[in-house]
C-alpha cells in the first residue's frame, strides 16, 4: 500500500515490523533510546499513551515527507501493569497471574507528521484458560517470551492452546492494532 508520505517505524519489535509488512506498507526502521518510565498516578491507557508519545518526541529531524509511527503495548491485570519479564522466574509469575483469568492488552500508537503528533489506543480483553506449571515452563523454555509485555505472544503456542477468546483486536494483542492504524493513515493528507 502506497501513501503520500514515507513511513518510519520506531520499533525493533519483529512482530510490529512483520505486521506492517503483511499490510504491504513500505517503511524503514529507526529507533531512538527512550526512558520508558512513567508517573505512578497514570491509568493503564495513560501509561501506554505516555510512553508512545515519549518515543515520538525523542525523534528529531524527520523529513517533511516522513510519518513516524511509535507504539507501546502494556498488559493490565487486576490493576497491575505487567511489562516485559526480566527473567524466566518473572515470566512464570506473570503467566501464572494471567492463567485462568481475564486481562486487558492496551496498545497506544503515536503518529508524528509535519511537526504534529496524533495518538490513539486500542484495548483488547483476553480470556486465558488455566495453565499448569509444566505448560508454563514449556512455553518459557521454548519461546523465550522476554521481549513481550505480559510474558507471552498470542501468535505463539500459548495463544493456540490457552487463549479461550478475545474481545477486540487480535493484532493489538500482538503489539500493533493494524486495522486502526490503516484507518488513521487513510485520514492523513
């Protein structure tokens, strides 16, 4: 898909890159180091937007014909934010928390174009069946989920065997709400 601007994706996430490629969108990747801390009082949606906007504001020197896409995905479960696990023990604890319950995946996206930033978000409810410790250990050992919020990827084994249903965007749970991004890109002139 060709747009009247060049797209710059500020993400090293292989899933986000794959999703844009599957959408037939040409883009280049350029990533800036960003401190992903946030004020404690923010809601989950505000946290995701805060970080996505922080990533966008870190960019300087975009060309006039370039549109920057940044994103941040968080998992919210019982008023707790589950980020990326630091190690296997933390990953196991996160998946145990999510096992047999419902959680929310929120992805905020920021577009920066011609000096203006526009951000939006999508939320998806994810219903996960109960997993045994053996199943959780298998998933962590096989798929190494350390670069994923909430310690899992819905497109991997855990999504095939443990996700009972979702309410909302599937690609949002992967880290980029593609259908919403496409709609928002269409609005830019």
